[in-house]
């Protein structure tokens, strides 16, 4: 155990001492790509957090600050203070802002979930919320996760407040409630890019097939959807040699429909020992997983953004979620030192896109 920890420390120290000539942000911009991360407003006052964020990324997204339970503590009140902090930081450092998320079946405020609203009342509340929030951030948030995680592992619609518990009046019409939400969002801000965001649908499986079928249907019928967000919360043990190829194939078929793909919530967790430490070989493997995902995006012209779910292990959600059995999932350690994964991402961004994978739209403008 001591040898593994020592090896990890030496490897991370070596990476930190050989500082890249340019940041992730600079290399991503050279490649015509947005590189972002999810943030928490209270940490923006921490000097190391803020300086690393501003130096390395050209896009930010609030982890929670733009969700219902934060923005809408009660039916009559909108509290934009935390979301505005994220926007103000981004403006000060010439960063783009993604909005997350307008509609989700989880983590809604108690007054909403236990309010015994009728479908008609819920529909009115939803329209009101989307319109108010998107108009508040119009011209400041360039893309929204409009609907988040509406499908189960088999690609079926999840039981949810907005769908069928009791829903907004469209519970017998499949994805019609999702379509309705996109139409409302487009009406609220016709300039914002509108994304469907989903977990565990990044490779080729039942869920990704269902996402593809839904997006294809929407595009054929003129539903205003601009992109798909692929989350990619990946345990290294589940990242087989074909994972990057499957992700690349899925991105290719989605972008062929005429939508963009954003990698929205990337982290790659590793097993931890009883002292909360990873093995050096797991950090090396983690770096190669990151490398493969970045390359899968760069190889597809419609993949225009890569975003990690946080950037320092100090604030990663993985440790508490896994009860301490997994962690060290991000590009920087708890002291904001670059890890092998950082170097792998930097190298791939530096290599850039191939000549036939240049984006059709410039995501930086």
C-alpha cells in the first residue's frame, strides 16, 4: 500500500512540475471545442478553485444552482442569486454558461412534489417556470439541458411528476410531454440551444437506441431540439477496450441527425483502498479512459463540448455516493495538482481534430 501511494505521489508531482505550455482552455479553443466543468457557487470564493477554473475552462455549468429546488424554494418565490453568481463569474472570465436543468423527475422542491396539483395545474406551473427562468438568463445561458434523465435503463419513460405522476396531461402519449417542454423552452428563448441530457446512454445500448429514435422523430417533425448531452459517469472497471469506440459510434449517429452532442458530466472514478487512496496503475488506466473519450469527441464534428462534473477531487460527489469505496475521479487532486488524466486530456486537445472532423458550427461564438 505504501509503495502504491508513493508511486501515485511521484507521478502527480512529476506532472505538476512539468507544467503544460498551455491550459486545457487554450488547447480546446485551438481545436474549436468548448471545455467546461460543473461548479458550485460557494467555492468560487476559494482562490485556488477560482483561479484553476478560470485558467483551464471556457465553459461552466451550475451543479445545482439552476435546478427547481434552488431557484424555486416556494411557489411564489424565485431565487436567482446562486445561478447569477455562476453567470457573473463566467462573464468576468469570458466563459460560456450551460443551464442545468429545466425539467427533471428528481430533486424537485417538496411544495411541488407533494402539492397534489392536477395535470392542468402542473402544466401551467411548468410553462411559467421555464418561461421565467429562461427569460431571466436570456443572452447569458447559451445552452440548456431542457429535460434530464427521462428514460430508464431499458429506454422506457421513467415514472415521474411531469410524465405520469400525475403528469402534465400527456401521460398516454409517450414522449409528447418531452416534446411539449422543448416547444415551451424554444418559445421562451429562441436563441438558446436546447439539449436532452441523459445518463448511461453514451454507448450502444437500449437506452441510447431509445434516445436516437426520439431525437430522429423530433427532428423529422420539427420539434426544436438542438443537441443531446451524454453524461459519462464512468467507473474505470466498466470501461472496456471497446467503450470509446461505442461512444464514438453513438456520437456519430446522433450528429448525423443534425444535432450537436455535448459530453456533459464526465468523471472517471477509481477504486480506493481503506485509506482512501488509489493505485497508481488505476490512475494510469483512468487517464487512458479520459483520452479515449476526448478523442471520440474530437473525431466527430458535431461533438462541440466536453464538460467534467467538477474538476477537483476535493469537491467530487463520487466519494459520498460510493460510501468511500471509489473516488479520485477528476482531472485535479484535492490540492489542485494536475493528475495523469489531465495530461491525457491536454495531449488529445493539443493534437486537435482531424481535417474531416472540423465542426460545422463554431461553438466558441
